[in-house]
C-alpha cells in the first residue's frame, strides 16, 4: 500500500499521535523518527513530508483552528 510522501502543509495547526507503525518525518531543517507513542505538532502552513512509512500505520490527528489559538 502506497501513501503520499510529497511535501505538503495543513491549513490549521495540527497534532498527530502515532498509534501504530510510523515513518520518517522531514521538515525544512530537521528529520525525526516518528514511532508509536510519538506526538508531532505542526504550525499551520508548515511544509513537511513523511517518508519510509511502516505499514500498517495508524495515526490520531487533531486539527486546531487559528481562532481557537
């Protein structure tokens, strides 16, 4: 099963909890191994990409609108 691994950004702030599997998270100036239990925070509009995804992977995502912040 292939997943999109290109550069992208989210419209809203975004939290992701890696529940199962994982990947390598790349941002502009850093790279993080995203393993189960890892929580990632994204600012809105922050470019990132996920590569080398381990299958099967499960994430719990929470988007937070700017007016909430």
